[in-house]
C-alpha cells in the first residue's frame, strides 16, 4: 500500500483529503504544518502540501524536502495566483491544485504523479535502457539523470530531477532534434487526459535548464511558435 502524507492546517480539509485517498487504497498520514511534512516525508511515497500553514509554510517545506529528496510533491493552495503556481513548480513540485478542488481530481493527480515515479516496467521497451545525448545520460530503469561535468572522459554527476522533470527530459531525449509541441510534451509527461497550462510546462522546462546550467549546458532549444526540442 502506497503511503501519502497530507500537510494542511485545516483539519476539515485534511479529513476530506484523507478520506478520499484512503478510499482510493492509500495509507494516509496527516500533519498540520510544514515542519511536520519535513519531518515525515522520508516515510511516505508522496507529499500533498498546502502552501499557507503556520510554523513553516509549504514553500519553505518544499525547499527543504527538495534539498534532500525527490519524493513527489503535489501542492494545494487557496490562492489562485500565477506567482504561487510558478514558484511552487520551480521549487520542484510535481503538480498543483487550487482550492476548492474535487477530491476525485486530487486522487487522479496523485495517481498520475505516482505512475511517473514508479519503476520502469520490465517489459522490453523500444528505447534503449540508457539514453545518451552528448554529456547527458538518462537511465529509465534506475530513474537517474547524470552529466559528465568536464567532457565525456570525466566522471558523472547525478542531478536531482523530480519525476515530472524526468518524464519531460525522457521524451525529449527519446527523439533528439524532434520539435515537440507543448501539448505533446504534456501528454507524454502527464498522460493524455491530464490538462495543464502552457505556463506550467514552461516552469518545468526552466527547472530542467537550471539543472544543467551549472555545467555550462543548455540542451533544450525553444522553437518559437512550436515548442521545444533537445539539441543533438
């Protein structure tokens, strides 16, 4: 049974969310603030994190969790402001819901994020076990992205990709040079029935670019009016 940690200072909302997730077959742990989330994330498979909380808000909790872990994070917020959505995603959240929301939609999004985080199916895939483009390598089985920091003869450094960032990069590396529209990348990363705004995808692309910037790499090219492609 997969374990979900729900962090929200509203006990009624926690009860509603916990009930929906429990009915869907998850084991749920509840905490009332960001500090509880930071203390408990290591024991669960996904964190549902409210933004506005006492003691420590969700933004700071996400920042501290992401410094140590790639555990999937789904943000909740009562404020439908673009700044909050973009900041949350750029800190490494995998998805974002604005209150009020349907518990059924939350369950669907939690399941979608967990599917992306699950180990690869052992069934043979048309893609090679490891994808390599220039100094970048992606291992779909071990869910690792590594880079040669000083040329192909140097050792590899692992980068802290979230499950959503990993899914987007995997799609781009599967066909280097192919231009993917935003809709195509969203379908590949989230599933065809998962509708996200262009700004959400753009936030994830910025995060991917930021991972490589420290190594003087900019592997993703923006094709204005069309979408994105990975440079060969």
